[in-house]
């Protein structure tokens, strides 16, 4: 299981995938907003997105668990 972590503190602006989606390495999973900038969060490896731990609009801290890929 590969964990996708928040690169910095911010808000979840938009979620681009849903649980059960097959993703490829470097696919955009979601977009965070921090310091008035959009920060794309990408898949670190290819696989099945088995869990999404956040919702749109939710604030997160740096290194928070966002999703898991199997």
C-alpha cells in the first residue's frame, strides 16, 4: 500500500478521482490550495486508488494522509 501525503498545509480545493479508480504514476489525484496557489497532488505509483481520506474544502496539515494506492 502506497500512502499519498499532503506536500504542505492547505485546503483540498478539488478532488479529481474517486475510490476504485485505476491511476497511473504522475496522474493528478487532487488539487490543494495554499498561499493562493494551486498545488497538484499526483500519484507516486500506478495502481488502484483504494481509499480517499479527504473531502473538498477540508483543511489539511503537511504530511497528512490524503489517499492510499494498492
